[in-house]
C-alpha cells in the first residue's frame, strides 16, 4: 500500500495517549493532522512529521478518520461547540476514544446520529507505551459501518482490536469492567507492597511475582464469574468463612508492623455482610449476593 492510498488521520487531543497514537501513525507512513487545546503539546509531534491545524474544525477537515482522544466526553462536546467543528465532521468517520460511562456513549451516539455523523465509540485497553503492539486491545462498539470504515486504520494502533457489538455503550461497559478489576487490584497491590517492604522485600519482587502468576490470577477471577453466572455457590473449597479469616490475618499483620489495614478491612467488611446473611459456608463468590 502506498502512502497516497492510506487514510489521512486526524487526532484531537495530544495527552500521553493521543501523542502515542500520532507517533504510531506517523511511523506507519500516514498523514496525521493534530489539534490540541494547548498547542505546545504539538511541538514534538510536528518535529516528527505531524501537521498542526489552527483550529479543531481545520483539523477535522484535513482528515478522513477523526479520532478524539481527550479526557472525557464533556471535553469532546466542548471542542465540538467551537466554530465549524461539528459541520466539518459530516462525511468523515468520527472515532471517540475518550473516557465515559455507557450512558454517555449512547447519548453521544444519539447526538451524532441526529447530526448525520458516522460515529463509532471506543475504549483503549492499554498504556501509551503499549500502543501499536501486537497484543494491544481497543474495544469498539456502535455503528457497524463506522467500525468497518475505521477498522484497518485502528488496527495500526491496536492489532487486537475487538468489535463488541452495535450497542454504543458496550465498549465503555467492557472498559469500566476491566478498570474496576484493575483499580481494585491496584489497591491490593499497594497494601501488598507495604507488606513486602515491612519484611525487607523490594516492590519489584512483588511486581515480578504478579507478572509470573497473571494467568493463574485470571483463571481465579474467571472462576468467580462462572460460579456467579451458574448461581451455584456450594463449592467445597475457598469458603467465604475461610477467606474472611484470611482477612483477619492481614489486619493483624498490618497492626504488627504499623501499616494501614484499610484494604483488608474493606474486603473484610464485604465478606462479613455476606456472612451475616448466612452465606459463610458457601464459596467466597457468595459475597456477590449481598454486594
């Protein structure tokens, strides 16, 4: 494929993630026009070959596929209220990679449909330095034609691109599901790091262990989902009472070395509510029933 036959890409929003998208497209030989509310962020990208537009409308006019990668949908709407921006989207493919709730995604899709704009919603499941890798995943959902038109261009930055269906809120739902697990794990990781340090072990040792055990952790979490979906909590291992007792050990250890017990105490509270409801002898997944 020659450079002339490639899509012209516009990226609105040049934070760490937006800049990573731009650099990847430039590396693959695409013409990339950029715009950001603070033009100073565009300077290194201009040096790499990007074209800086003087307005959002001009940036949109220059591209075939228009990617918004700003903090949230509210900012996207603010940008689209600038002169000429919404009108310039007509005839383009509008790819929303900003963060929002499923409802916000559906509302944005309804707005785009009413305006006659070809729109697809998405969620980036990666850090900026993971953009462009073979294992990078973006979730996309909504208008199938918009997805088809943008698929090849998006696979340049996310080879693991996944279309989650025609519901515009689906990508956001999957994103928030992943992030709920991630942020919960980060809270546990902070506590575990304090635990390691209290025993003279470095944080990197913990990180290396978790990386090695990641497949097993994924399997354990999947098992919880299988139990919840089946509605059968009568497992002979990993009882709620047993896991609640483990939280007591974490709380005791935290007191012994004078570190925060906030995380294990929080989890203990979730388990105790389910124990009080009479689910103590069931699998720990039974805590979901009182969540």
